[in-house]
């Protein structure tokens, strides 16, 4: 069963669009992952994220891609890495499919 939240709960979640500017392998992670560096524009800057997306995405195909991330979670240590935001996606039986805008939008644009 899905838990019901209030509108005020949803408003607390800062989901913003960013552009992947760097991708590194993350062999220290327990589950296959990449280390992403994501640019959210001048107001927010860059943040790093660990993303379990290796099944469906190659590193070179991620550079320049727009992604939607939650930017107001506290940093989470994953192995020797501090993940500063959560890159969102849809969990499927084939792997995680990234959530991304259909059209080009300004970096840092908030999900409404």
C-alpha cells in the first residue's frame, strides 16, 4: 500500500534538473554504479551523485544528459564517496531508467 503524504511534505522535496558533466567508474560500490558530477546552474552549482545505472547507460552516453535529482537530502556516504544528491529514475527489471525532461529546460529548474 502506498503511504499518503501531504502537499506540504511534497513541497519540501527539492527536485531540480541538472546536466551530467562528468562520469567516473565506482568499483568500490557494493552494487555497480557510476559517480556522476552534475551541474545545476550558477545558483546551486555542481553536486556529485552515486547512480546505479550501469546496466542501461554507458559513461560516454551520459555526458551532457539532463537528469532530475533530489538536491536537499543530506550527503550520504557510499563506500569512499559522499553522494550529495539523488539522481532519480524508474526501477525496471532491466535496470534503472533515468527520469529526464522531455525538452531542454534551464539548469536548476524545479519540478512542480
